[in-house]
C-alpha cells in the first residue's frame, strides 16, 4: 500500500478500473415502480439523467445489494456491485407478475472507472470538456472522451469527491491507456483501494453488505425513506426504527498486526461483534478495520478484545470515517 498514492487521492486525483460491476437495465412502463417497491429509497421523482442510491433488500430487510438507480431516456439503469448482476435479475423477476418491466444483464457491455479525489472535476474537465463539480449525488451526465461516448456518475466520496465513468467495453482500453499515461494521476492498487474504502467507512458486497445485516445496521439510513409507500422489507425496517431495535452498528476498529478479518470482538469476555474488513495502515504497525458491534458497546474509543476463538489482543472502536492514529 502506497502512502504517496493515498496522499494523491486525498489532495489531487487517482483512478481505479472496476471491471465486472453489475449493470442491469430495466425497460418497460412499470420499471421505476417495480424498483420503488423492492428497495428502500423513494425513486418516484427521478427524472432522466437523475439518480438515487437505494438498497435492494429481502422481505426480512437484509441487504441484497446497494444500488445506484439512474433514470435513462429508455428506462432504468441499475449499477450495483461486482458479481451481483444475476442475483439482482433473479430478485426482480421474482416480483414481476403482470408488470411491464424487463431486466437485461448489461454487465459485460461496460467497464467502470472510478476517479477519486478533490481534483477529480479538474481531471474530468480536461478529459471531457465539461464541468461535473456541481453534479448532484448519484446523478449522471453524458460525456465524450477520445470520441467515445460514456456516462459520468457522481458517487459518495471517499476523498472529498468521487465519480464513476461507465464506459462501453470497446472504448475502455484506449481510455485506460490515457489515464495510465498521466504521471500526476496514479492508479490505485488493490491494497490502497481497500485502505481508502475502510478508512472512509464504506461497506462492500460480501463483507459489510450481506444478507446477515440490514441497512440501519450498515449505516445506510440516508438511502432509506420512511415516508414512501410500501416496499419489500419495509415493515421490518419501520419496526427496527420505531422501537429502537437496531441491535448492532458498523464501526471502525483500530488494532495492531493481530487484527484480522473474521475476528470476534469481546467485551468483558462476552462476544459483542465481528470484524468484516481489515486494512494495513500507512504505518504498517497499525491495522484498521470495519466491524459490526453490539449497540450498547458501539461507542467511540471503547476498548475491546479481539481474536478468532478467544480474545488475544486489544483494539479500539472508532467513529467512521477514521483517521490514522
């Protein structure tokens, strides 16, 4: 993991290529209504090229995936996580009865490239000739780079600003080559990408976002509407909120080299949580993680023990996002 690249992400701009991001297009007169009935956020007011973040949940309000929902001229585009495309389509089809809604897997048609950092708008202005600095969260704008049409989508920030280029697969190679040729815009390696994600407190599919957890536990309250009509999982989420029944919450955790993914967290000998992701700090002696922790213990600066079978080391809980200690 490169401290120099981390500094570039925090002060300038970096990029990372993300192939195999789930992209599912849904067409038909009932496409938007279907998505509104199956996910947590209110999507009813979306206009073309506008978007919203929402959580696709089970009937028990467990996380299937976190989606960016874009209203296009032809229908709805769902941008999810790596490897979730078929799961998304199966779930949608389960609830399509008489609806005019037809999902299509478009994952192989596109490559996504994420641009991180406060100077990201400057880089995109240089490449595409458009100003994205005022683009609303989750909204998209069409652009042309190297004579290739693509979409630029605003994402939740890890380092002040972040955008996703949704690039047709046939155009991806020349665009990636251009980015790799820019000496001042480094490419994130896997370890540095993980570091930025964990420190910012963002979950990922298969770790923090699984059917073991619900959106309120995962810190996705901002993607959850309590005023929209009925949707799958709504009754469970409403009960959890109304009766203050959320049992655990996602926290940061700081430890030493003994902190490992999958560790159980203990308080006074009792299991109170589990570590879901870990990254090495810039100072390699410190390790940082994300963990689900029981609500009564989930307080910043609480000291807990961690280990696989029994507590073997200590760690400190932190509010998200985290900073190096």
